[in-house]
C-alpha cells in the first residue's frame, strides 16, 4: 500500500486528507486489478484528454496513412476519445479511483461506475490535482507491472516496447547527429517511420466484438476455467495468486496432464 496526504483547498490549514493506494500484487485483488488494467488499456489505446487527440491518434494517422484498415480503426478510436472528453469520461481518472484503497481510513470498495464517480468527487474535494494523479499513477503502474514481469515473464513481457524504444533512440541520435554534421537523412527517417508504422496495430473499440468486451469475456472465461482448481472464488484471489494459478494451469496443459492441486490456493 502507498499512502499520500493532500490539502483540501481552502481547508488546507485545518485538514489534510489521507489517501491509500494499492501498489502490491500480494494484496491487490484480481477483480480490482482487472478493472484497473482495463482502464489502463482504454487510456493507452484511446486516450483520456484533448491532448491525446494528437498524441494518441493524429501522430499515428500520419504513420499509417497507407493502411486503410489501420486508418479506419484510428479514426473510430479518435471519435470515441472526443465523445468521452465531451462527456467527461476519463479512463485514466477511473483507473486511479480503482487504485484507491481508502480515503481517511474509509474503505473504497464500490467499483461500480457510480461508485467510481463518487470516489473521483471525493478526490477532487480533497485537493488531488491532475499533476499529482498522473505522477502517482505512473509510480504505481510501474511498480505493479515490474513485479508482474519479474514473477510472470511468460505472461508479461516487454519485447515489443523494448524494440520500439530502441529504434526510437536510434532515430533521435541520427537526427541530432545530422543536425551537427549538416547531413540530409530524409531517406533514413522515412525508413524509420515505415518501421514504426508496422508496430502500430490499432485495436477496435466499436462494434459487438470490440476489445473492451473481449477483455471482459476473457477474464470471465479464465475465472470459470480456474474455478475447478481451488476451493474459493477466483475473483477473491490476489493478483499474484491469480497469475500463479494461470501459470500452473498453462504448465499442466503443456505437460498433457489435467490434475487439480489440492489446497495449494485455499
């Protein structure tokens, strides 16, 4: 758990609000993590603010302009982002609200849409700024995903991200060197942009089989699949226990055996 204190506006001389955030996969329940992770997915792919119109979509559209299918998906996702911004739907804020374990020692257990909006109002009234929210979100997300990559490298790997940023670093170095040397490297930059375009694979968030629905269905399917391996509801497992069970199940499938571990996750 991670604790922060904030001043609540005009009351800052008299009151400080204590906010406790989940940041430990040994304590974070998988049902809560699943919801947080979905909002992170929506934020990464669609965005949460007007700034993301350019950052998440316009820049990508320029790179995938030659691929009609990718352009259509990016435009559809851009429309969703604009709709969300107009209607004050912010996946990044909603993810943060789900990370909140308690506010002034009052447990935050209502993760319904109504409950999340109530939590966001409490955070706003407490004086949580956009800067603080984003800063703490980055810190907590990095901790959670670092732990998941360490414990479950087969399920959480960063190969694509590593390749992308390696190429991006090379591109930036070449641009700086070209400026120093006065060289024309337009052809090299075009080749690099074509490479980045191949890495961009927009997800579809409209229609009956969109990524958000598939995400929810996949989690429910996993819970049903794993239910026979333990003597407690799968959704009450911690994040670490859940992915340990997934790993156990996958290993047994590879071995061709269908045995149930007795008492291991009771």
